[in-house]
C-alpha cells in the first residue's frame, strides 16, 4: 500500500513537471503591416508590401479578405492585418490609404486669441 501511494505521488509530480516544461503559447490573432504596395498578382491573389524599412512581405488574399478604399494597385499606401497559416501570410483586412492614427500636434491648429477674449 505504501509503495502504491509513493508511486502515485512520484507519477503526479513527474506529470506536473512535464506540463510546466512546455512553454505556453499565447494565441496570436493577427499581425499588422503598413507600407507601400510593390506589386499585385490578381491571378494568384498575391501582393507584395514594402514597409518603411524596405522589407518586402508577400501576402495572399482570399474571398474572405475585406478590402477598404478601392482596388489594390502598385504604389498605394496600405495598412493590413494578416494571419500566418501553413507558412503563408493570409491577409484578413486591407485598408488602402495612409495609416490612421492619433492626430499629431502639427495637424491640430493652436487656439488663437480673439478680440472678444481680451
């Protein structure tokens, strides 16, 4: 009986160590990429995007890909989301136009004093 309990404790301890040794993978729900469209192949449903550092990324799109802002063409600025599946970058959404972000100080005019406020 004592050996059975000791054996069970050792087994449970070993199982806990094995589970703790595996790194936990956080689920990744997609990546964001902004850049300029370098090329588009309508037949293969692929596009190449060059980011600000000059790195080229080949992406595929499907019938489920949402495209906002017009038709894809080389030279356009795009911001897109994609997933990695089977070693390929699959675009889930593509927004044509410059990336949107918080307004910058230069884009917001400073208030000026008026004659009524003096």
